[in-house]
């Protein structure tokens, strides 16, 4: 890794791994302290100081204009501290900062006045060339005493450098041990610096035959090429919710690659993405240990598109004792199964024979009132049981989605969910209570209760120190707004679409909406950590605007649409 420090009058810029951040002495103690960790010999970093309109000696000795700014900052830090012991600590820290500046300034760097005759454009080009050289200086090891290598690779190098096509493939054939890999490394070392992107994957055949071999090779390849490169080529994208999305053509290519693993026997493929293939494999019990992912949606076998809505309603209100589609032991041979989509399927038999190594399970339309206690789900990270008949839930790991659980009345008991990070209960129309034990979910970062229209009881959740997103859109009958919300220092996003002014300011716990008598005396304070605040349809007006925005310095998104005020407070 290479780190580039850019010293300018009064400021420091840091360029690292292609990203540029502006680090100012006046505003960030952390960024100055980071200089103390710069040690080329111990950390393996390549450090390149860039001196723009400042003399290296001024940085080294904290003199001149650079020194004046540093001295003012030093004085502000020390004079602001009242405690004598802490003041001494600051004095020691400042000494270490000065030493770090001296060490960095002593490194061989680039000075504007000494490079490119002071022209900025040429100066920037010199910096880019130097950084590229340092970042790409990753030569593959080959023996220094090779004989006759130049003559062997001369034609290959000529072909690589002057090929008219950007998608040519060269294959080097021969028996093992004659030097094919050595020739490939030699050619790579001669050409990788002139290419936009390069990656050397060795021993592909051997690695691909190992467990998760192809996946590991793909990860290595992607880490070499970089996600940004794939985005530039429109092969992948990142949506507004930070989800990584793959282009359809790339998806189809991947599916075709998987199909070729075993064209005639789907049960021997690593991934069964086609529901028809999955159905046949499960029906005929032809699953093998090769299967790592399986996708199945039984809706396509039971209804057509026109009757889908009616079928769902029939499913919800029908008895749970319908005939099983498959048995649990159908999955017993799939030792490597990690990802399973099993929508609207009914399983029978002994549930302890279910796949033990599952990490991701999507089972929409789960037909039982309870999850069997002997169902081996302890390794799950993601569990999605939307549109189910559950009345009680006892398990889950990091992500639990129980959206549209029509018979679920209250939040799960937290004793079985010690590691839960995301809890999604959107559209649970019978859900009326968030239990007090939710405060025990210490790792919870997201709580989504969208359109829980029967929800009335909402406890104090200020003990959820890590909660970042709280969604209460459409909770029209909630008795009162969560108390002490301003103390939740990690909360970044709050959505309360449809909550009225009375609900935002209420302190009563009965089920009757309170009447707000003196709204000007009541203020709802939000945590200073908020980045997104959405309060549409909250019946806010100029006369009863109880919201305090004065401390929201980090706020980037504010939605107050469909309210009745004319002026912001």
C-alpha cells in the first residue's frame, strides 16, 4: 500500500489507495496523530511527501507560515485544557507530532519549486507517474539464473504489445515441468505496468478442485481488478441502498458457467438457480454434496399469475397440515449447502435431518405456527420468513426478516437472538407490541416496523446503543413516540411517515390519542448523529411545530413533505 502526504500552507492532504481526503490542522487531531504511525521500515508503506508552496525545512522544523499555523493550533489545544495532568499529556502528544513531521519531511519527496520548473500541470503528472510506479512495483518472483528465456518470450512479448485486439487469449501448452508458468511470469513482469489492469492467477486447475476453489479464485480476481473497474465497465453497480448489483448479461454468463459443471445432472452442480432444476433434484432426491446453493419457488407450480393474490390469501387462511412437498431428509446429503431459497414449500419428516451448514435461508410462506426446535439453524446469518403463519419465533442470527407475518402479535423473545443486527417486521398488521426485552438486543442496528398498523406499545429503546436506523412509517396507532431518542448517539436514519403531531409529543400510555394543549412548550429533540430524517404526513404546522433541529449538524436528508407549515422553525 502506498500513502501520499501533500503538505500545503496551513494544511495537509492525504492520498491513499486512490482516495483523496483533506486533512486540516485546524479541525482534526486524529489526522495529525496519524502521522506518528508513518514508518516506512516497520509498516511496509511507501510514503511520498509532496510539498506544494511550502519548503520542506518549514515542515521539518515547524517554521515559517506552516510553523505559525501549527503553533496556534498547539496553543489552542494546551490552553483549552484545565486539568494539569491532561495538559502534560497534550504537551507530550504535540512533541510526538513534531517528531513525526520531522521524520516525514526527511523522506525523499517531491517539491513544486524543484520539479517541472514550478508548473503545476507538469508537477501533477510527475506525482501521478511516481505513485503509479510505487503501486505497480509488484514483480512476480522468478529465478535470476534463467538460460535462453529472452528468445522464448520474444515473440510472445511482441504479440502482447502490438496485438490489435483487446480480448485475445494466448495458450501455452506442454508437459509438466518444462517452464510454462515461468514463461507466463516472465511475460507478466515485462508488461503489467503498461496495462490498465492486470492479474496473475496461478495453479487454477488445482485450486478450482478444492472446496470453494472457484469462489476463492473469483474473489482473488475481483480484488485484483477492483470493484471500481467493474463499475466503470457497467458490469456491476451499487444502488441507493448500497446493494451490489450485477448486470444481467454477467448473471447469464455465470449461470451458463454453472450449468456446464454438469450439463445432464443438475444434482452435481454447485448452484441450482433454475427452480425447475431444483424441483426435479428435490423430487427425485438426487441432491449431492456438490450443491452449495439452491433456489426454489413452489408458487410457480401451484398457481398462475392471475390467481397469485387469491392463492396467497388461501394459503394464509388454510390449515397448516397440508401434504408435504418434500421431506427434510432430502437435504441430508447436501453437506456444502450454504444458500437456500425454499419459498412456499412444505416439508415433512424429521426436521433434525435438515441441512446443518446453512448460512442464508429464504423461506417465504413458512406453513407452521412455530419453527421446530430441532431444526438446525444455529449457523444462519440471514433468515427471511416473510408471508408466514408464525405466531412465535425463537431463533435468528444477524438478519431476521418476518415481514407480513399476519399472526405475529409481538416482537420475538430476545433470549434466542443475542447476535441480532437487523430486525424487519414490515406489514405485520396484527402486531401490537414491541416487548421490553428488545432492549437486550445490544447489537441491533436496524429496526423496521413499516405499516404495523396495530402497533400501540413501544418501550424505551434508548438502551439500543448501536441502533442506526429506525423505521416507523405507517404505524398509525402507536400510543407514543419513543422516549429519550436524543440519547441514541448511533442513530443515523429515522422515518416516521404518518405519525401525527400528537404521537410525536405524547407522554401518555393509554390507547387513546392524546390532545395536545400547549405544543409550544413541548419540544422533540433528535440525536445529533442523524443523517436522514423523514417526517412526511405528520400534521406539522406553524402553530404546533415541536421539533428541535438546532443540534442536527450531520443531517443530509430532511423530508417534511405533506405537512401544513409555511416556515421552518
